[in-house]
């Protein structure tokens, strides 16, 4: 019997997609490994129907290759994937921080300061999970302050991939002080309303994040 708990707020298919996506991105299925419907259905104690639906979604996302008469195979996460996603993320987040500086209000700046204080506190305690949650919240405040529904939708579309990269880097305690310092630099630039410095600092942070994730995952 599996000890996986399914959500009460999302569909069974969505839950299975999340489980399999997480495994593929973490490398639990190596690139080219066959993923067998019957085995997944037996493990999760579900019928094959939501498994098939989940496979179709993951094929659409580019994480599974379906080959007729052979089955479904993990595509995994390659160095090129890492390069691409961080290039896209860097361009979008530099735009987000630029718009945020133009549109942010005092309450949002205060929220960023609060998140920064929490990040420093939990960094000293070496609490990786807390730092990761705060990291997410910090960036989401910037997204919200940009006041663009279209940009927010694009940023949301790749958060599953970003979250795996965050988890890979933030889960290493030795990275925590550097990550905190990078966020502090971003915050200071926002508070000074220095667009060029904020774009530069968020670019440095994301370049470093990409390097940390590549090393952590041993991506080739």
C-alpha cells in the first residue's frame, strides 16, 4: 500500500501529474526509462484511467515521450532545459522587478522587508524548508507588485520547474547565507527605486541559482 496522500482540493489526475512530474524532475526516473501504467496504478491504488490522463498531460508538458506500441518514457531534465528555463526566468523576472519598482506600494515593501528578516532568521537556524517557502513568497510579492495579470500568468506557468530548482539549491545548507545575501541586495535596490541595480541583482541571483542547481543535480 502507498503512503501517498491525495488532495481533497484537486482532481485525482492532477495529483498524479504532480507526483510523476516531481519524480521526473528529481531524476527518480532516468532519461529514457519506461514508465509503466500498471505499475503506477498498483502503487497508487488507482485505476489506469487517471494514470493515462496524467501521462497525456506530462506528454503535453514535454516530460514524457509516448512511442506507439512501445509505451511512455521519461524525458527528464537536461542541461539545455536548465539553460532555457533560467534564461526565460531571468528575462521575465528582470521585467517584473522593473515594473514592480514603478508600481509597488509601501505595504508591499514592508512585506518584502518582513520576508527578508524571516529569511535571515531561518538561514541562521539552517531551516531549508522555511527558507524555500520564504524565497517563494519574496518573489511572489515582486510578481504581484508588477501589476500585470499577463506577466503573472506566464510566471505561474513554469513554477513547477522553478520549484524543483529552488528545492535543489535551498536544500543545501551551505547555500543558505549566499541566497539570503542575494535577496537582500535585490530588496535594497527595490527600496532605492534603482531599476538598473535591481535588474542587475536579480540577474546575478538567477545566474547563481542556475549554477547551484546544475551542480546539485549533476545535470549533463
